[in-house]
């Protein structure tokens, strides 16, 4: 039986126990991370940013908790125009001002990057979706098109599973123990992917970033917060929106995606029938996002 092990085999290939043929021993290595920049914002927090593409329209991409530029870039691969990727406070090379932080602080980060880059469209994944909701509650007409991928929370706190996962990740990163971090990050992968070349490449990329840049303690305060006091605050948002959820995802309950789609007047909801769509439905997901934003 295959099981997750760290450190990985030297060739990053999977291993099987006992005699017999093994799986493929090589996999395509992760692409090197592009050079980013630190930008000053009106609210005094320097944020790490990457700009790709050229021309209009401009789309800003907001990542999930404990993730960053590297994990949001695939969502914009087919999106036309200029693409703005950034790291929220406490992630990557972005500054970590004294906490505690709220979703309004994250909304301020998102707004600053969008305003500085002239973004007219926005994408938010998980935590980023919550920050986008908080921004829209204050400025419902800020964007012309919206995409929400796996929203995790609206006006009700996350469940204990999410809190435990966030706490475990922060503790592992603080310890500096690569094996401990790998144990937590591996839970982001479907079981079938965890001991494959692609899975190892993903783990290596995530560990390189987390162990190099760390995560700020202030992120722990976000796990039990909500971006909205009442989801009806989104009733004034008239921009077309695409909301994407997954059945069976404990960290991103499909009910939250359904509630968000119901709260947005011009929303289209798409629900995948199982979690792990970045691995099982990658082409469909990219095509769905780019098709919506490019039309």
C-alpha cells in the first residue's frame, strides 16, 4: 500500500512496497517562481505583487489562507488582459502589521492592489473570496465581473475542521519542521495524487515558499471571523458573478457557495460533484473561469 512519506524519494517518484513494478520515477519539475515586487499601498502596508499579461481588461486575483501567488496563477492562465496576483498581509514577502486582523483589513489589501493596477474584474479563492465579499459590501459597484472559487465563509463562522487545519498549518510553519509542514499541506491533495510526481512537485513548491517566507501569527485570528455580518449586504452588487463550489469539501462547504450565489443578484452557480477539482477537473475549471471573464 502506498503511503505519504517525507522527505520524498530522490527522484520525486512514487514508491510501492514489496516486489513488483513501481510507478513512474520522474515527473516534470515545478516551474521556477517569477520575480515579484513589493508595492506601497495607501494604507501603509507593503504587499508582494506579480503582474502578467498585457492590455485591458485587468483582473485581480486574491488567494486563500496559507496560499499565495503560486497557487492562484493557474486560475488566470486563460484570462485575457493584464492579471494582478498578490500576497495578502502575513503571506510571502508582504508585510505583517500588528494584529489582530479582520476581513476588512484583507479587503483593504485587495482594494489597494486593484486600484493601483486599475483592475475592473476580480477573482477570489476561499479567504480571498471572503475578502472580496467584504470589499463589495462597502463598494458594491467596484468591479464589472466577479469570480468566487470555493468560498469558505459568509456570515457564519467556519466549523471546527477549518479551525484545526489553520492552527495545524501555522504551528507546523512556526516549527520550521519540513516534515510537519508536509503532513499538513499534503491534506490539500486528493489521496490518489499524494504519492505521484505531480503531487511531490506541488508539495515541494508549497514547502519551499512556506519555509522560506513563513506565515504571520495574525492569520490565526481570521479562522473564526466572518467577512459579512449579513449576506444581504451583497444585494446591491449588480456585476455578473460566477460562484464555484464543490460537494464534499469540509473546508469549503457547498452550502456557503449556494448562499453566496443566492445573495448576489446576477450570479451563476456551478457545483462540482467532488472536491479536488484543481487535480480532477483542471481543464474544465480553467475554461469555465476564462470563458466567463473573457466573454
